């Protein structure tokens, strides 16, 4: 029996309660089309869509939005030449594109976190999950050792750190994506008695400045900032295995992207 | 005649129209106290406040908030030990602290931008100012040359770049602080016919991903991300000269901070 795009979307949404408002939508494509192959990616860049096409798939599942915004960029005109060329390629390719953000984050534990833990081989270190942070236990790894582990496992050129890199860490909080905001993150140091917090992205003048002050006061606190994509692509890679196990006859690929920034 | 804190605040607010709602407030101190000396800083970290005290000043003017948030962190308990120790030091020191953010950004041109242009020695390259972006003209400097100039003049270890670093730039858009959001920044490339945009901080999956797609489409576009503090401290340094010229008998200092992040 043939599998439609609609069947895949239903399977992807089924593990969590219905989300009334949100960003997960089929941006392009006909839900009744038969799926010939699936690709997943952190972000459907123009390059990723071209590579998906060359793999022969007709459904691309992207975590972040197609047009450079979480909610859809109202100011960005359809006359923008970059947008127009990308839209034209998508339409001519016949690629269906599904934004898959809110549902995967609502998995218990968060599906993006599950992928990150698997990539880091830290499943054995998990003490507990909450909806936005996972608490990990370590046997006195230093901040520097944790940073090296993150760089090696995620193939990251560098990470940004606040604190004493020789400090041993026992209790660590891990957050994916743009969850580094001070209102959520700063209270975790006390509430969860954390030595180190690791997140994807957050405002530079919030949590990092708190940790700077804590370190000045000789408190043993540290922060590692991974990068947004670096913290979330493992979740979209992990999704490949999940889809493959549900639909074993459909080819499923993960498409990786280079880091968005060069360092100069 | 003696100058009070209130006199200084009035002089700082006077150049712009009254701001009804905003974050600029005297967080600590008595407006009727006589000013013995003034220090300015990008952020009133605990370390900065200690150094201000040792300089013998009794008024510290900070651009970003004291407690790790733009609007004031509602979730951050007064029981937090970092907050408590910082508050205790401020109270015992008798330091008056004034948050000076909205008014200086409302100067025409933006006072923070004026300081950045002065530090970069780019006043001669300005074509025009708008309320949030300054357009500069160059004689075919490459992205790499622009990046090196920024690093040298601002004493930055590294910048983050999207695009071809050998690309020559003629028209450049410069934005300070957290103004890198895609809704505001992306349309500037077309509207102002820009080769390169330079900003302090912004979401990683918005403007950088637009430039990634533009470059994939062989368009000559580039982006340099400076860092939030790196784009704004020159404005607070510049403020020293302005205050000094208005109040020549009061000692006025700029207090610099180390970069909040180490790179590992």
C-alpha cells in the first residue's frame, strides 16, 4: 500500500496532543501525493532543498522556517529576489516541505533533546527531563573536558564559554535552541543546584552576564553556548531513525548543513 | 556651584524628546546627592561597580540592565545569591546607578552609533543615518579587510561572518546592539542596495540564513556579526567626552569590560 504525505504528517503529529496554534504546517506540496522518499534537515536552506531533490525524495521535513523567521516574515516582500528564486526552485522541483518544530519539541522527552543526547552519548547521564531542560550528572568532568566532548561529538569548530574552564562539573543543565533567555535559565542554577548550563542560543546580555557576576563573586558556575543549529540538528538526524522504523519501505535521509558562520 | 545627580540626568535626557515608557531609570542613589565623579560602562557588572567605587566616583551610568534583563527580570528572585551579593555591595558603596539606554539611542544620530563610528574612524564614510541603521560607502574594501578593521579598532578576538570574504564592498549597513532580526535587516539589502551588513547581535536562524541562501544563489551579499557589547561599548566610551564637555569640573571615566565569552 502506498504512503501519502498526509500519512507521514499524521504519524509525526500523533505522539503528542493536538497543537491548536503553532508553526507546523505543510508549506508546499499536496498531502495526497505518494511519498517516494523523505529528507530531514535543521533548516530548509536553498542548498538543502537542491540536495534533497538530487536524492530523489519528494518530502523535506525542516525544523526551522523556510523564509528566515519563526512565525513567517511579514515584512519580507515576495519581491525579494532571494525569496523569489527559492520559491521558484521549490515550485519547479515539486518538493513538498513540512515545517516540523512544535510537535517534536512536545515529545516527552523533547525529540530534539533525545537526538542531541544520543549524538553526545549522554543517555546514561540523564537524571531527569522537564519540558525545557534536561538535568545531567557527571563524575567531575571539567568545563574544558565538557567543551571538548561537545566539539568532538557535534563536529563544532568552537564553543563560547563563561567561567573557569578548569572547574569540575557534577550537575549540568542542557537546553536546545533559543532557550538561553535569562528569565528561564538563570533561576535553574539555584533551583537545580547546577554547576554548568549548556544551551543553543540566547541573548548575550542576560545569562552570560549573570554567570560573569557569579564568577566574579567566586561562585562555581559556568556556561557553554553551542549555537542554535549545533544544538538542534542532532534532533532532526535522530528523526530519520524514527521515521525509518515506522515506514521501513521508504528511503529516509538526513541532510546536514555547514555552520552558518565562518569565524574570522 | 555643586552639581547633583539630578542635574546630570537632566542633561543626559535633555537632547531628546520626553520618553514616556522606557527603561532609563535611576536604579540606586539619591537624585539630590552632589556628584563627586562619574563612570560610564556598557553593563554594570559587579566587577565594573567595584572598579567604579575604587575610582572614587559616586554615579555609574550603564547602558544595559543591572540584573541580566532588558525590562527587569520578573522571575529572578531577590533570594538569588548573586543578585543579593551585588545588591549588598551597591547599597554599602553608596553608588548611584543610572540606566541610560533609550535616550542615547534616540539621539540624532543615535549616540551609540556616533561612538562606534568614532572608534572605527568611519565618520568620513557615512552616507546617511536612519533611526536604526547607518549607511556607509567604501572604495571596494573586501569583507576580510572590513573584518580586520573591526577587529583591530574594537580589539575583538574574532567576528562571525556569512559570505565570500574576498568580496569587495561598496555599500555597507551598520547596526548596533540587538538589531539583527530578519524583519528589519533582510529588506535593507535590497532597499539600500547593500553588499554587506554589520550588526551587534541577532537571531542565528534569521538574517544569517538569508545571506546563506543569497550566497548559494551567487548573489554578492555578506554579513558580519560583531557581538552585542562589542557594538555598543564605544557609544558609552564616547559619552564620557560629551559629559566632560558639559561638566568640565567633574572627573568622568569609561570602564571597559573583558569580552563576556571565552572561545574554546
